[in-house]
């Protein structure tokens, strides 16, 4: 196929969004001209994308709330309106309005990539008007997309049902890595955004009992200050906040962890249908990981034997699972064996083949 001009739009910070980094690199390697349009993040450094990927960062005077989304979509609309492109991609609903309008005006096809169940994130639980607005945007534009994709089978089935358009699956798998050389330390690791419903409060409570371990929390988010106050009130010395960490440094940290944490509140439909990026990050680092009994993690456990599951997001259940892994060393070693097998199959090298085919069909269609 001849070289095509592809523009990917995303509101997320371009430094931290590893899915966008992987997708743009895979498309560039296919010989396309790829541009990623995002926002300037004042607190984070620039990051190195594939050398053939151009990053356009829009200056947005607001950092959150409806003013941010409104301003971003206006800026994105005019940016795309005058940019040369053969194919556009809207990443999540918060870029879909601008991408959809430009697609309609200019007759340029677009792909919709839903990284999560956008209208069901906990932050919108008590904002019915905002939630309805995002739903209506998707209801109108999703059927007009050339192709739709998302990160897991459970979410693909749900979004296909809600919006009447087939969603294909491109899992956000990490690149295959050799066995890490770092020695495992007594570390419980959480990596990701610090938001409600991610079990962080319960993890901190558990550290009052798990005094022989340390909890390392990597990332930033809305409840960061609240979590730090919780640690101070409990006078815990075995909890560390590492803040934002660049991807390469994060991989080095993950390699050292004894257990990875991914504990989600199942009352959120977004979390219920999720397949977190960190599942694959833990896998490639050969880190045993703890997850809730939710559809994607149950499916992966059944198919590949990877992941320790807990039923309830409770401090006592977390402590019990950690202690069992400490005592039952054969269970821990069994997990490692499954991980070493699964990482050869569940990686970006395999997933990118599906991605490339979706884009190829969209450009030819």
C-alpha cells in the first residue's frame, strides 16, 4: 500500500499514553505518515516517539472540566480542518466530536478507538447531564466510523450492543521483553492513575498489617493528596509515592516488584469491562499480579492461567491473598511458569497485526 497520511487525536498526555505510542509506531513502520495530536502537559517532560511520528501538541489554557474538553475540541477541530490527512482516528469520546465533524465536512474516513467505557467512568457517576452528552456524541458519530476498536473482548461486546456498530479488539499489550535481570524485592506495586475505585485506599489500609512489605504507588491523579493524608494519619513508613515516572524508568521499577496490584471497584461498569494496561506490563516484567474477579481477568486466567483473583475489594481479602502467596511458594512459582509461557503470546508484536489490518481495510475501503 502506498504511503498514507494518518492523524491520531487524543486528549491524554502524550508522555504517559503508551497505547498511542505503540499504535503510532506500528503505523509508521508500515510506511505511513503519522501525526499524533494531543495537548501540552505543563508538569511532564516530552517523550520520544518513533522518529517518523510527528507530535502536534495543542496549548489548552484549562487542565480539567468542561472548559478543557470544550476548548480542546474547538482547537482540535480547526487543527484537523486545515491538516492534510487520508484517515483520522478519534481516541475515546472526548476527541470524537471534533474528529467526527471534520470527517463529515471534508469526507475523510475515521476510526474510533475506545480505550475504556467512557460514559461509565466513576468520575461521571454523579453527573447525569455530562454523561448523557458524551453518550449522545458517541450515539451519533460511532455508526459513521469506518471501523471501531477497543481494548478487550468484554468491552467490545458491550460497546457493540450499545452503539450498534461492531467493535474489534486490539489489546493494549506491552512489547515482548526478555526475562528481567532485576532481583525481586518485597514490593507491592501499583502503577497507573490515582483515581477513585482503584482499591488504593484498601491497599494503604492493608499496609498496617503487611509490615514486612512496601507499597510503591507510581502515578498521579485526583485522589493523590487524599491518599497521602491517609498514609500520614496511619503513620505508615512502608508506603512510597513515586509520582509520574517515564515509561523506561517505570519498566525498571516494575521489574523489581514481587506482586503487582490491579484492584478495581466492580460497581463501575467501566472497571467491570476493563482490561488494564498494567496487566500486560506485569506480564512482560514477569511479576505475579492480583486482580478482581471481572470478565477479562477471569477469561485470561482460564485461558492462560495468569493472575491471582480476589472476589471482594476489601482490605481483609487483600491481606489474605498476599499472605497466601507468601506462604504457598508453589502457588507463586506456578504463576511464574504460566507468565513465562503467556508473555510469548500476549504481546504487542501479535496485537499490532490486528491493528495494521484494521487500518489497511479502512484506507482501502
